[in-house]
C-alpha cells in the first residue's frame, strides 16, 4: 500500500473504531498534520522530484485546531463508537493507539522523503530570448502576482495565450523551469501567463481546488484567474479566441475548474496529475478524491455542457493523486454526443512507455487526448529537473499540450 493510501486508510478506520478521549487524539492529529506541513505557521515541505506527500491540501481545518474536548464531548465520542451520535467535532471517535502508531510511521516516511530529495538543477531563465515580466492583478476577490513570458520574435497578429498553474510548494519561475514552456512559446509565438498563489492564501502555496468558495464562476480564485487572463489579453495583444489553461496537481485541478466555469474564455484545458472540478469540498473529501474514490461522481455531476477540448496526462504509479482522477477529468470534458476512441501505445527514448487515447467527434476531429504514463509518478512528464516536480523521462507534456491547443479551431 502506498504511503498516502495508508494515511487515508488509517485515519478513516480510526475514525470509526475509537472509544477513547478525543481530546488526547487532537494532539496526535495535530502532530501528524504538522509533520506534513499542513498546519498554519509550519515550514512548508521541501520540493521533491516526485511522489510528495499531500501537496494538494490547505492548512488543517477548524476541527483539528479546537481545544481539548470536555467530558461531555468524550461521552459523545463513546456514544458514536457504540453506534450513535456524531463524535469528535462531527467525526466519529478516534483510536488513540492506532493514531499514535500511524503518526510515528508517517513521520518516518516524511523524514525518508526529505533525506532522498535532490535540489533542482539551476537554470538561468533570464537567458531566454523573450521577456519574463512581473505583474499583479486585483479585483474584488483579492490580488495575485504573476509572471508573463513575452516572446522575442515579432508577432504577426494577436498571440495565443497559455495560462500555466503551478502545483503546491511551487512558484511561477520554478514551474516555468520545470515545464520548459517558455522555450516552446518562443518557437510558436505564444504568451505564457504564470499566476502565483501566495502562502497567505494557502500554507503550501496550493490553489484551493477543494474548497467550495473556489470552485464556481465569478467568485474566489477562479474569478481572480479569469480576470487576470482577460487583463493580460488586453494589455499584451493576446488572441481572445486562442486562450488555453493548463496545470499540474493542485494547478491541474484548478485548470479543470476554470475550464468548467469559463468555457467561453478558455478554448481548451490541459490537466497533468490533477483532479476533476468538484471532486472535493473540504479536507476529508479531498483525501478521498486523491485516493480515487470520488472522481467519477464529480465528472458526472459537474460535466461541461457543450464539451470543451481537453488533454490529460497522468502517471499510473502516481502516489499522490490516484490515476483514476485522470480518467474522471477526461469524462468531465467529453460528455454529450458519442465519441470514437483510438488508442495507441508508444515509448520514448528513455524507455518509458505510455498509452495515448484520442477521442474523435463525428467529423474526425480530436476533441480530447488521454495520456497514461506507465510507471510515471507525480511529476511533469518530459520536463526539466531545473524545476521541481518534473522528470525528464516520458513524452514531453508541454510540447504535446501546446500542439493540442494550437490545433483547436478558434
């Protein structure tokens, strides 16, 4: 069983079997969350090449920060264990012994991950021919900084715009280095926008894909990102008919949300190691979604009316976000008329194999692609180790996404 699966299995099992004082368990839960860097004020986990632990989650919810329970609370927990009541702050009681053992195992796993981490290789983004500009956007939902790559080559007309959403613990320059999207943008004459999530909005720098306040249209982070997209289009000569959004992990989940919420703004979406829009609404449902138990329902409930072109990458050995979430994202954006599937298998120069499924409409046009990366982990495929959460092996996800995006009809 993978570490993240053990985490979810233990916490859910303990939640339904305990008969002890929930006040004592509160400290164990907080210790475990601290070890994962999920409580406010804790140092964020260091970037890792792949398989990081819970990189998609926000700070601990309110229930984990409550003071020790009163005797009445303990009685309620005991009642829950016997089959009644709601238990500790709306959850069944916890088994303190099992939680203590789990906490020790999880801390040991974290220590091993930190010890095996290798820092990204340096890369001089300033040496790229175009401009990598700093900017900021504000609206009623808040303020976010961004970086924007503007190619050096002269524009023959309005430029395509690709919005790239980083994963947790990352930032714009790190994500640009790992995906090498700027070099491809120079070749194809595209603008590339890299919004940045501040730690004030999420302790680990994650986009808040799992909170209901950030999953709809004209509110929260989707409204900020859509407004930023429109402003960059106006100010930098972007083509309104060729605007695309892509992301990794938490950024991939937010890209799916943007595509679902603003199909008139984004002409296609790319999701790498992410989740379908609506997969979660809080911490516990996020853990289940990452395990792969909610994606199919989310895809059915939050399908995109009228269909939106989508390209999805996911490693089948991803130890952070289960690969079934990639299938859920694909189905979310391809509901409607039947599509014909064409499957092909391939292998890159590093020996890594993949399966690519292309979905064709009645006119034979490719409206979606699903890339399953065999043996791939939680990292951007075909990227550069100059950035975090990127691996050089496998198909070049950036090149394939850009090819798919630019093939879409305005």
